C-alpha cells in the first residue's frame, strides 16, 4: 500500500461501497415486486375461489314479490317477471301477485310459485333462462328496449319451438298469468317454449315480437331448438 495515493484509494473504496449498496437495493426492490405480484395473484385466486355458486331458496305464497325481483340468481331480469309498468308495494306477496294484473280476475298463486321456483332452480343450476333480443347499443339508443326479452322454458334438446306472448291490454305484459304458465306446460311436453316480454303498445309489441322470432332463427343452433313450423 506504500506509495499509493490515499485519495485515490478512498475514492475507489467509496465507489465500491456505493456499488454494493445500489446492487443490494435493487435486489430488495425486485424481490419486493415479485412478492407483491405473487401476493396479488394469491389474493386474486383466493377471490376467485371465494365466489360462491348461485343458490336459490324455494319460494312460497308468502314470499314478497320484491324479494323475487331482487334475488341475485335472477340478475337484472328478475323485474321483467312482473309488469314493469305497474307499481309494486314492498309488502306484496306472491299470494296476491294477481293484484298487479288488472284485466285478470283469477291468478293461481300455486302456479305463480311453481313458475318462480322453476326459473330459480334452472338459473341456479347454470341454465340460461333469459335472453336479450336487442343489443346494448340498441338499448342505449332506446331505453324502453331494456324492458324486453325472452324467458326460456327448456323442452327437449333440438325439439320444436313455441313462442308465447302474453296479453295485458297493451298497457302491461301479464306474463305471470298469460304466458309463463303456458310456456311451462309446453316445456313439460317437450317443446322449447319462450315467453316474450315486449314494450306495451300495438306497434312496439309487434316490433318486439318480430325481433324475437328473428333472434330465435338466428340463434337456433346455439339454443338447440327447431324453428321449423314454430308455434306462436
């Protein structure tokens, strides 16, 4: 070491020390980033595993209509099971759901319960029970088209098709009394039955019906239905 430049030695040692610190610091950052990424993946995987499958608890006459509408198993289409243009009180039960249907003097509560349970059980099992007939762009352009669609009552795979369109005096859609029961019974006989929810009004109802039939033709293979000689 004799004859060496002390200042040069100090600078060399200082540079070496800084280099060690920088390398150590980078190592810590990379390790921390890797651990953070791994942790995020773990949390994401955990979140996925924490997702519970859809469940549905059977309803009864005393079940409130709003509980059916808001049941997560029905996603955002539960409201279309009942007339969307009618006021629904918080206390209204399936027993008295007929009060919503002005033009009908008898609505069978047991059939109402059977229909809701059928749709709920099918949805919980992973079977799709509702289809939009308009695209998101079309619904955005005309918000009233949000209140349309087809409820599917599955019959035999590849079986014949029936489309049921409820009455309601062009004021509301009385599906719970005037198309759901028919669709359910048709499905029991093997028909693939669809109940149309349309926009009340003579022109809009016909437009929605035409669109629904076109939708079924276009998606017959995916739906596994036979549209040859369909029934309306």
